[in-house]
């Protein structure tokens, strides 16, 4: 697939000497070493490979109105599942998103596979950049990429936008065939030091029965410091609406000269209902696949991310520690991620 994209890019670049509309192709490998240090002698020492993976991002525009974007997840620590799950709604596969957008004035129409417009700052970063053992159980369990369409209106000042999305539901097995859908309304804002991502969602888990989600993502920036606070409430009925499922996630980051990020992160999740996004599993995982109604979930940790290249954040070296009240171990993640821009490399080669 990558070779095909490169061939497409080469043909396009030869036909047009202008670089303004040339597609961008970025290859992103990540490698982690992920030791698990037992606490209290209840579990043996173990080593995994964390979020080791291989992604590509291919995007660009055609004319002044059309744009496209495709993100592929080619390899993971369980690569077979990416292809066995192809075109399923209830799990991830090798296509994260594949969208075609048409913009006219302040309105943008998008069709294809896209991230559900649930909002929240924990969901905002690219998957390849996330430290999964320090993410919420909701982030780890939901199949966030679904097929559908959206329409978004951006104000002339470009500091706020409102979008409506219609998409398949992660509770269905096959897109559209299950006839289960998700309806989302999301608001994005940018007001100086404050950036909200708020949404309301109706997610069908059975024909005519919906899981209601209210998500309030908030980001505050003060110089080199940033604070993110995400609150999400999930309810399958109006009765005890705010007492069923919820997540509260916070992250505080200090950035030094755009070269070094130090952060602490923690969260609290409860499931006093039916745990809609969990599933039964015999596999032992650091982040639980189901949260017990008898024990709320608490996770916390800290990390450092270093960008050694001059005037670039393409190369990242990280070290992260995570713990929670479900696992009898501490997770350490040591790794490196590199965004290799193949478009820039080809352009440089052509100029020589």
C-alpha cells in the first residue's frame, strides 16, 4: 500500500511543478520496551512492547474545495488482529480513518471513516503518540473510528466551530449491516488560553436503545504550562443519569523550549451500570477491559518526552511510568517515535 501511495505521489509531482497541492505522506514507526515491575510480589516480572507500531498518514487537497486524509495502522504488537478485524465496527483495524471533505465558505462536508466526534483532549492526539497504559479504560476499549459523514460550520473568526456527525455504532459488528448508529454534536473553541471540546452523543447499542454521552474537554494554557481536564458521563437510561458510567481525566504538562515535555496524568472512572464499553476477557491486561461496579478505577503516572532534533519535533524519545489500582505492577515505557516525511525527502531529492 505504501509503495502504491509513493507511485501515486511521484506521478502527481511530475505532472505539476507547483508544491502547493502536493500530497503529504508521513511514515511513523514507534518502538517501545515496556517492563512491568511487580508490586507486593503478587505478579512475576514481565516485559512487553507497549505501543510499538507502524503508521502512515497520507493527505492533501484537490483544487480549492476538496481534501482527503487517510491514516493506516500497519503493525502493532498483535498485527494479525488488524487484518482479521478488517471492516468491523466493534474493534480497530488497519484503517484508522479514510475521509474525503468538501469545503464551501464556512461549511465543510466530510464522508468516510473518521473518529467519532466524542471530544475530549485525551482523544485528541494521534494514537501512535499515546502512552496506552496511562490512558483511561474508555480510551483503551472503545472502537473510536467509524464510517459515516459530518457537516461542520466554522465562524468567520475561526475561533469556534460546530459539527454534526452521523456514523456507525461501535456496538455493531459490521458497519451499516448492524443498523446501529451514532449521532454526535460537538463544539470546538479557541479563546486565548482556553480551548474547549464539548459534545453530546447518542450511541445506539440495540435497535432503538441508546447510550447517552456528555463529554466536556477543557484545555488551559499559561505560557509553558498546559492543563487538560476531561469529564465524560455515560448513561443507558434517564434514571440515575449521572450515576452509571463516568470518566474524569487530568493532565498537567510543562514544555521547555519546545524540546522537552514533562507531564503528570491521572484519572478516575466508575461503572455502576452495565459497563457498556468493556468486554469479558481471560487475557491479563494492565488496563482493565472491564471495570467492576464494586471497585472504581484509578490510574496515575508521569512521563518525559524529549525532541532532540534542531527545530523539529519529528523525533521523540520518551520515558513513562504508570500505575493503577487494578494491576499489581508498575508499567514503565521506554521508546522512540519518528515521523519520516517522505514527501519532503522526495522533493529534496528532485532539487538535487
